[in-house]
């Protein structure tokens, strides 16, 4: 049904993957347009499969770009080279004509255009796949603002692409057993959740205000203010800051790069380890340098949230790495992941020691924390240990922040800078107030347990008396056996139908029931013809599937 409703887009997707050398996958999935696979092959043979996959996603637009960006968070499932390619996906696009942009703005303003804006710059400051940003001046103040406007009809396009992406992911999960480890349907669901949140600009405005409250007292870091009374799901009006994107800035001209890098690192520590609310993609394109020494953090559409337990485990992990304590690091990794019961702990610890030795044989100054953590996550993937998505978003944010800090000031000793902050945060867990809160929570749970337990037993007995008690069983690793049984019974059913057709046609032939063709009853000849076609198809299907 999805193929019939969106046949044109299905063919575009199939064409893109065929173009970049994935014709065999398109044929296997039987996507619309797969028959043209041999005619439009156009790919550089020197490119790796990971590079070609990234280029295909980039060509297919915002939904698939976001899908790749979310996939890049799953280093526990995907190989390192693919992760590195997916992290290169950029969210840039050609600008939309200003007339369409103004129409969207007018539809989202509570007052008339002239009552809100004193001036509006028709040349966009930036254009992305989901939105476009223009500079304007509000009448109140007057105040210079940056107006972020959602592209016309982008939500409809994304919903269509997500439906197609779900169908492709489900088919790949069912037909390619090697792909089941990647849990593609779950990844698509995560992409859908992320995109729907990013399309709600009013939600982003609230995120901006939360970030401002958390980072307001930090020196050298600024989050522009959002004007909530003008914001809607399709319109975001923020304080305009004059500056230059860190992506294009010549860092050699900075006044004090060491202080700026240190301020950026402190902001990362505050977000990740102290408050648990963080910018999930702090790459140079989302950072701007204003006034020569202030880091301005933009684009808060994608954020992460962490529980105190998540933050404590990350602190323990980095502290164990810096102290070269392999056993404590293994303990922390097993707490962070959904570890199977049969995990070979000693083998895991030996591999962890090997990674630590390779990276920590030199001084901490030469340590690249991001590369080390990526190798650890690759190790977790080999042991089938899965870290929760929010924790991986935190890891990615930490790695991106490290790369950004080193772009500003390459001589920065990141681990040495992090250690005092992490030790201070770790020490807070042993303060009397923190211990008392934990003890009080435990005591309250224990006090409530005796009263809740009889109630739960009573609920179970009541359901048994009413016949509403349900017990669920889950069968695992039986998909192949189920598929085999389905094929067996399908062929047996077809054999019975063929036998019935042949017997029935033979009876008609012997009786000579008209109409007659070439001396034989037409119904009997038709039955023989259908039987022959179906029989040949069954034989062909058996030979094709071996």
C-alpha cells in the first residue's frame, strides 16, 4: 500500500541506492524501480561502501540525513568506519524564496506584519533542510532578532519519507538476517521521534530558555534569548548575535584561544555531568564566536537528558580511564549496558587493558579521549553490549565537544582539564545531604513495600477469579523455522490445488461437456493450462530457493 501511495518517491530512493552501488540490496528488497538497477549504475569504484552509503543518504534529503545522524549515535551496533562517515552528514540546503517564507511567518503571527517587524532582511543568514533563518528588527525595543522559519510543507514530506523508511527498515529486518543486529525498525522509530521534536520550534524555544538558566553564570559562553510570545511550532524568534561561525572562522586570529577552549569545556562539563541537560550536537557549525572571546551556542533542536545515575556512570568511566583502572572500567561498562548473563568478563577486561595500554602508554597530554572511547564502544559492540541511546548521545556530545575544543586550542590537555571537575562532581555523591536523600528514599521504599505487596497479590488473585489473568510467552530465534514451515505448507497447499485441478479437468475431458475446442471440452483444456502454469511456477520457486 505504501508503494502504491508513494510510488514516485519509492523509485527515487531505489534509484539513489542503485546509483551508489547498492543494486543488490534494492533487488533483494523488491523495491519499486528495482528493474532499472542495471541501467543507472554510476559510482566511483574507489569509494568505500560506507562513503557511498553516506552519499546516498545525503542525496535523499532531510529525513535520510537525520536517519544517518541518529545511526551515528549507535557505535555499539555499527562499525567504526561507518560511524565516521555518518558523522560527516551536514544539514545544509538551498534557500527557499522569500515570498514563501513570509507567508509562513504571517500564518504564525498573532498580530499583523507591520505591528511586529520594523524591518526584515530578505537575504537568509542560513538555510538548512528543515528551516531558514533571516535577520529582522522588532518594533518593540527596537530589537534585532534572528527569525527561524520552517520550510513550507516540510512536515508533509518528512512524514511521507518516514512511512517509506519504516517499510524499508521492516523489510530489511525480515529478509536480511545479518541486518537484524542493527534493529533498523527501532532506529527508524528513534529518527521519527527526533525529527518530530525538531519540527516543533516552540519546544526548541523552551529548550533555549532551559539552557540559558543552566549556563547563565559561565564566563565566555552565551545562549541567545528566545522570545516565547512570538514563537510557534513553525516559527522561532531569538536574540540576534553578531559573530562568525566557528566552522569558517580562522582560529589563529582569536585573542585568547586557551581561555576560550577552557570556557567551552566548562560549559560541556556543566551540561553533561552537572545538570544532565545538554546540546546533543555541539559541532562548529552550531557554535559562533562573538566579540572575539564569547562562544555562542545555537540550534537547540536536538538535546539530551540524563538521570543522575547516567551522569555518575560517565564520571566513573572517564575517571577509571584517566587512572588506568581496567577492573573499575569494566565494572562501570557492565553497569551502563544491558549485559548478557554469559558475558566473558575476563576476556572483556583483557581487551580493555589492551586498549588502555595502547592509548595511555604516553602522557595524558597526548591522550585523545574521543578516539579511546570510540574504541571502547567498538569493543562493546563485539561483545554485544548495548548502551542506552541517551548515554550514546552524551558520548557523542563529549567527543564532538573535544574535537571543537581542540580546533580552538590544539595544545589543550583535555583530560587534565576534566579531572578536577569530575573529581568534584564525584565527591558530591558522598556529601551528607546527598547520602541522606538516598537513605531517605530507600527507607521510604522499604516502608511502602509491606503495604504494596499484599495489594499486588490481591490484584493477581482477583484477575484469576475473573478469568482475566494473562501469561505471555516470547519465542526467540524461531524466525527461520517459522519461515520454513510457512513455505512447506504453502507448497503442500499448492500441490493439493494442482491435484484437484488436474483431476477435475480430467473428469471434464472424459465427459465431453461443451463448449468444444479442437475436439476437447474448453473447461478441461483451461484447467490443464492453469495446472501447467502453476506447476512450473512451483518447480521454479523450489529451484530458486534451493
